[in-house]
C-alpha cells in the first residue's frame, strides 16, 4: 500500500519507519583520498565507466564553484536534473548546501513548468534542452503574428547588445520598455524571479543563449565532466561570452595537448575509474592532468570547445567535420525535432532526424537552407526520417539529454546503410 502525504494515517505510517530515539551525531575525520562515491559516466561514446570521486575531490569542486561568487545564501534553487548526475549533485545539491541556500526538487520533466511557477527559483542548473523546449514554445506562440515576432526580435537584439555592453543610447532607452512588454510575460513562466541560469552537460546553441540573455535572463555556459567532479569552467556574469565555456574555475589549471585536446588539473580530478586501471592511465597522465577527450581553443583565458575528438567525422574526401555546430544550425528549423549528423567515412553528409515530415526532398531542402554559413561540401544529401522520439527511457539519450551516438547509429544501421546506397538527393 502506498500512502500519499495528505492521506489519513500517513503520518502514523511514517512513524513506523523511524527509530525510537535519535542517536548521537558523530563527525569523523576522513582523509581527502577516502572514496565518497562511484558515479558512472553517461555513455555517449560507449560503455559507461565508474568514476571514483573522493571526499577531497567533491569538497575541492564545491570550493572552486564558491570562488566565482555567483550563487548566494539567499538563493532559491530548483533541482531539475537527476542526482545520479554529478552536474546536478555538485551544482544543485552540494553547492547550495555549503552556502545554506534553499533547494526545491522538481517532480519530473513533465512538471517543470508547474514547479517553476510555484517555487519561483532565483537560480537553476540545467541542460540546454530544457531551455530549447521553452524556446520552441515561444516560437510557436509567435508564429501567427508577424508584429509580435518583430517586437520579440527587437527586444532580443537590443537587449543582447545592452547586456554585452555594446548597446547604443537608443538601445539603453528602449530595452527597459521592451523587456517590460515582451520579456516580462515570458520570464514569468520561469517563475518571474530567476536571475541566473547555468547551463552545462551538453553544448549550448549560441542563438539560444543570446535569446534569453536578450530577454534579460543571465545565462552562463559552463563545462565539465564526471571525472572532474564535474565543473571545470564557467562564464562569469560580468564577463560572458556565450560561444565559450568561460575561464577555468579558481584552482583549476588547463592546457591544450599537442592534438588540441583540453587537459585539466586540480583537486577535483577523480581518483580513477573503478576496476579499470588501463582506462585510468589513459585519462590521467603522470602530471595528473585529466585528458578530457574534447578539442578546444583557449583565447583570452576562455575555453572554446570545438567538438568531441571521438565525434569528429573524417569523410572519404579527407574533410574533417565536428557535427554539433551543423546539428545546431539544422535545429533552427522547427520541422526537425531531433537530429544526428552522419558522414564518417562517407563521401557526403546525411542526417538522421526525428520529424513528422515524410517528404525526403523537402527535408533535404529545409536542412540545407540552414547551412548557408558552412562550406559548400557541408550539405545534407539524405535525410533518414523517423517519428520515434529519442528519450532517456528508450536508451537513446543520456540523463543530460545528449545523444548516445553509437546506440543511435546501431538502432538505425540498416536504414543508414540503405540510404548511402541510393543516389544522393540534389
């Protein structure tokens, strides 16, 4: 029998599970190297590995996060992501606990909108997909009115320039009014009290960031991985470059390997992988630098991620292509709900897409209409369409809603192979 909190007898039922008397609280000193948790990686590129994090690793990363002084004791957090993921555990649980801030726990993704309205958080840690869905609903609401869309675009463009300290005098005069008329009702759906959104766990589309920043919500992209407890870098509210993942946190050193791979060192770097010494040696070099597997550039102290090394396509013509930027561009057309670019070892690019549109020629046209800023050879020649949603529950997305590319490729292997045997769509 399951009793809800407001059912008669629920309180008495709960008493049965409580001890007759509370014991004395014992605080024990532990060495920093004592194992605190084994947290498994998301498995985007293969079998998940158990990351061993010590008490020292976690305390170090919480202290590093405190060092940027963005979260406050007075903040109200809304915890959205599962606590099995270190991004939420550190950012949405350990950090507010260390500050004495409040945390409300979301009931689930379907209830996010209701919980935002009822809890009115001031700060959230989220994956880009949460805001992407919200943005899609905004676009749908504006689709029937050219005037409303023009006003919205004006608010975003002028608001973004002001936020980036690039606005004109006219921008500065108009933005407060535009935000009151346009942004106010939109941000009210996020609770109306939110001052900061820190986004990580997957790459953030710069267009999405520019939109919410333009509306008046400070959105900061960060970067990390489970092996780093997990936060390595984040933009700052007074120095935000949305295309970057910001400078490293205080106490974390970063460098680029000869092949452009980002490496990080600090007290937050894991002990190693559980029962996998070979993988540990491959990930952490003798100087204790963690090799992230991500290609990056470092400019003016900020880190720019250029793609997952394992995800980079090497096409049969020798061209190399990181897929994420292309996927972001295609997703600006709402016809495409979810997409995964294809082309590794192939002569041209194809696309696996969740969409309700069935006409392949139309899908190819719409995809390529979003790719005009890319080189000519980056053009989609086939679209393999499905109406099956990719979700965490069916094993096609990670808990932070990233694509599980090897599993998706395997799921649709027959259709992908068949598409590449057909003449490309021109």
